[in-house]
């Protein structure tokens, strides 16, 4: 009976030590960002109110307990998504002249306006290579759609990381 209790206690102790070490080094699960208290209530707007990036950013903000308001009489921070745009550049072509590979370039521009401070403009690009094959156009169309969705998720995560880095 004694060895069983000792094994359980040692497992529990080992698990506790690992958790304390992870917590001590600052480890946090992604998706939960420590935003400044001043950014816990913001006015959020976007050029594409019903776009996927807007929906994802709103979702991330709500996960992080940020209250979104339409208007306020008090001076509160604002966040505006100004642009999200997908471009592509040809990387290679088949011998018959058809495009074989593209580079997808997803550009996002947004602003954070904090009362009493200068407007903070942010811009970033996400790049992915995409191989096109006209013989399997339907599958490649689906792949492109999934890749764009993944890029938008990554962009929403980047926006929250940038907001967490704002020093007030």
C-alpha cells in the first residue's frame, strides 16, 4: 500500500514542479494576451464590417475580455482596420506559359488611437507560396481558400500581439 501512495505523491509533486517552472518562465498559452487595462474597452471599426478578418479580431478581443463599444462620451481608445488586401505575384511558369506558382501577399493596415497620444499606425504582410495546377482547378481553389483563411487567422493573432505590446 505504501509504494502506491508514494508513487502518487511523487507524480503529483513532479507535475506541480513542472507547472511552477512553466509559470515562472512566463509561459502562456497562445490566444490569451495581456492587454493594458486602458485597452479593455475600445471602439472598434473596420472598412469591411462583415469581413472574416473583422470577425476574427472581434472574436479574439472578446476572448481577451475586451469590451467593444460603438461610441462613447468618454475618451476611450479606438482601433480601426484600414485595409486587408490579397495580392499575388508570379514565381514560376510551366513551359506552355501557364502560371505554375504564385506568392500570395496578404497585407493588413490598421490604427490604434489612444486619447492624448499620437495615432499608432501598423502595417504587416504575410506571404505564402501557392502552386497552381490547371488540371485540378477545383482542388486548388479549395486549397487557396483554406490558405487565405489561415492567413487571416494569423493576421488576427498578430494584431492582438501588437496590441499587447502597446505601452501606455
